């Protein structure tokens, strides 16, 4: 593979997630603890525990995958390496399982990662996943983003708060309004109407194109009249 190909592609996934073995022998735990002591990474990404390990040889990572599950990926570096990694809840579980077998340095890393996870208030399991505000992340309250699964209600609340704060700033800050319109000189809304102060509808809950707003109102009134006429015809 050429250097340009390595620069364009960071990694590709080469194997599916594997369910770990339910019964582990002590010899397997000792082997895993020794291997991860030297080659593993115990850390946290924000408040999420992260356990992964990178190797040129794939076999030891396949053995870890067979013991604890997870996923193996192929990383494009200078020579190419394999990386085994676990999702959040499994990372926390393996860290706690291997804790007593690790060195003081690794124990400290595990403690720091689990402390952040515990203080965040998250419980990232399929059975009991709760956001930091106490909302259950299940069913219709699940939003999938590039950062993972998040609470849909909290995301909606943050968006609404940002929207309300932006409208207040637009209404009360004359300098911001002037910069807003100057940055949009010659531009139009998606229906082709010019974005100007005269063609801008402003209310405590909405900033929109005045012509579009007027058209939406006209169509809404037409629908209401049509519905009323239909109901009257059926009586």
C-alpha cells in the first residue's frame, strides 16, 4: 500500500463484534492481565472508560476477543497494526475484573477511568441506561450521533435553549442584527426570497423570512377552511 493510501484512510474494521466466553479460567485471566499490563491502554474518553490494545500480530488480540468480546480493527500506520477495543460497559467490567492482578501504575489508571465514569452519573448498559439528568435512554428517547447514543430529551432541551438564547440576542443586540444581515447580503432563503431587514419576521419564538411566513399562514388557513367544509358536507 502506498503512503498516500495510508494518509487517506485511517482505519478499516475487519471483524465483527464477538460475544465473550461466559466462563473464564484463572490462567486466562492471569495471561490477559500480564499481556494488558505491558501492551494495553486503560484510560477514559471524557467520562467513558476506554480499554484497547494494539499489536502487529493479530493472534493475541483474537485471544483477548475470545475472552472478553469486543472488536478488532486494522489501523493504517507506517506498517499497519491491529487494534482490539471494547465498548464502554465492557471496558469498565474488564478493568474491575483485572484490577487486583495489575501493577500499581495500572491500578491508578483504572481508578482514574472508573472514577470519571462513576462521577458522570451514566449507567451505560442496555438494561439500565440513564443520562446525567436521570432520563432513561430507551425506546423513543434514544438519539444516535457520531459520538454514540445520547439522551434525545436532553439534546432537544439544549437545542431549544440555544434557539431561545439566539432569538433574544437577535432581538436585543442591534450590532449583532446588523452583522447578521451584512453577512447575508445578496443571499436568499431556500425559496428564493432576499434576506433583508424588511423581509424578516421576528417574534419571541421565531426568526424567519416574512414572505415565507405569510405564505405558510395562507396555506394553513386554506387547509383549515377545506377541513371545515369537508366536515360540514358530511354532517
